[in-house]
C-alpha cells in the first residue's frame, strides 16, 4: 500500500456526490486507503466549484478534520508544472492535473485516486507511469 495518497477533484466529487457514477468505487477506495489524503489547491478549487454550495460542508469537514490536506506550492514548482502543461497541451492537461503529476514526482511512494483516465497518458519524470487507482482498474 502506498505511503502517500493523492486525490484529484474527480475522486472527491465521486466520494461526496451520491449520484456520481463512481460514488460506490470512491467509497470503497476511501476505506482502503489511509488518510490523510493529499491534494493541491487547484484540485480543491475544482472540487468546490464542481460540487457547488452542497460541497462546502462535506468537503470543508474533510479539510477541517485533517483528513484531506493541501501539500503543494505552485510557486515552488512553476517551471516543471508549466512544462507538463506544454507537453500535454494536446490532451489537454489542466493546471490541477499538472500539479498532481508534479506532486507524484516530489512525494515519496505516491498513489493517486482519480476518475480521470488522462492520468494513464501522463508520465512523471518524463517516462514513468503515474501510479494511480481508477474505477474498473486493478492498479
């Protein structure tokens, strides 16, 4: 089991929104992977935006209880993040995705919980697969 669990907005959305297609999967993963989970502020902002006003309480509670933490400062990683966005402009790669890929490069023993299959295309350190767990995935 990975030592550091990263989550993207899609995972958070699936976990909180019972109507989401991947809700059951996210609940299963939440029991499987120890907390705290880590994310970047871009992904947190995306999750708050996508979930709307209904997200303030449940998502805020995850942060308030220390179950979800931001662990990334863009200003310390601007150059590699922007390079990733340029490299994957054709996908396209969002700012949040680039920050999360960069986090997998800088955090020891990472695994990313995500519903976004684009992470199977992205590469960390130019050639390495991003270690992630997706719905219908045994990874």
